[in-house]
C-alpha cells in the first residue's frame, strides 16, 4: 500500500549522452531522503518491469497518480515527460520514477517524475 507520493516532473539532465554516463544526481532536495542516483541505478529497470516487484494495486496507483500513459502498443510501454520512456529505482520502501531517453539526435533528457513510498 502506498502511503506517500510526490510528483516532481523536474528536468535534472539535458545534454549529450556521454555527459550523463558518469554523472551522479543528488535528489535530496526533491525526496528529502538523501538519495543520490546514477544512470546505472535505473537504466535496466523499465516501469513495465515494476509490475513484478510491487502489487498490481500499487502499480496502478503509481501510473494513475503519475499521469503516465501507455503507448497503446502490444508491449504496453509507459511514457512520461516529453514522451520519454519511464524507468524506476527502488531504494528501501521508496520507488523513484524517471523519464529518460534521446529527445533529439544526440540530445538526452532525464526527468525526475516523482517518488512513491510503500508501507
């Protein structure tokens, strides 16, 4: 059961891919949890994979409150800010959702979409 959530929808990176590969992002201000994150922490965790980690009800709550939309394809991929694919990172009881991808040729963007705390 989700006990707390905050939608952030804030751009935390905009630039060439090589610049994000070794960069760390301090999310302390946004999450108040003292969390630092790198691309490797979430790049292999698509939002669709979160279904197997948390309950269906919690997953649907995250999708609804995050206002995430499915692409309508047979893979049912979820998109966030600027129509970028969604990824997650789970730190303890907190799930942090990001939108990340190539926005224009050679220009990558990373958004902090929000975070949800599960009891």
